[in-house]
């Protein structure tokens, strides 16, 4: 396999540090000589970023199925417009969340049909599967407290975005979903226990990535 065309996803619950770790990994891989693109879901394109605002805004009133379809719509545009062209050009793509997040949040968190979500994920991603997925595992309550603090500073949303306002039980179900995915796809999904120090977590991530590239 041409390792310059490699798709890495960073997954985790709210407050697990996915965004920061994705950017740190990008800089590490660039130093090693790779061309790297970092993107996120939902987001990455103008359309998907607008959908992101709807999904995260705490004032949005969405039933679970509408939420699911918005995520998949954003994914179609994102994969077609950003991810596939970047991979085709020979870049390593690091994506902050992808299809595993939909299983965890909308499947386990919202209790929607896992088989239905898998079908939608397959279509919306054009069959694209990550070569490697890093799952950053954090205790839900600890992650939520961190996420809410960051969210209030960035967006001025008191008590967090629409998902961060969900119960701890919701986020425990999400975590269980991720762990079940990691067990089911153990060759692709690697679990990293988040550390109190960002650099320590990044060191663990780099060790896994170096074994793959």
C-alpha cells in the first residue's frame, strides 16, 4: 500500500482532545515528510460547516432521525469534495470524527438502528473506510467538564453545545458504542487512554501511527 495515501480518523467522546491531537499529529507527520490534510466531521466544506452549526447549536430542536440524516448529508459533501480528492493527490488525511462517531452517537446514544446507520454510512462515505482509527478514551464526566469549559469560551454557549447538554448516561452509552466498535474492528481501531498531559497522549498516538506507516 502507498502509505502517502492513508486515511486516519481520530475518534472520542466530548472533551477527549481529538482536535488538539489531530493537529499535533499533523505536525509530526509533516516533519517526517508526509503531505497531510486535517479535516473534521461534521464540517470541512461550506455546506457541512453550516450543517455543523445546526447540529451543535443548543437551540436546535432535532429529532434523532433528522439529526442522523444531517450528519450523513454533511458526510457526502465532505467525502466527495475534500477527503477523496486529498487521498487521490497522495496526502495523508486525518479526520476528526467519521463513521464510527455516527454509530456511537446516533446508534448507541440515540438508540437508532445500527444496521440502518451502517447502510447510510456506507453510502454517504462512498465505501471509504479508514486505514487506522485512534479512539481517545476518556471518562464521560471528566470529558464533559472539559468540553463545556472550552465551548463556553469559544461559542459563549453556557453549559456546552447541544450534545454536551445531554445527560451523563447518554455519554456513557456513546462510550460503550465506541468500545464495542473497537472490539469489533480491533485491527483498525486502536484505543488510547487519554492522559492528563497532552504530550503524553500524543506520544501514545505517534507510537501507534509509526507502527502503521
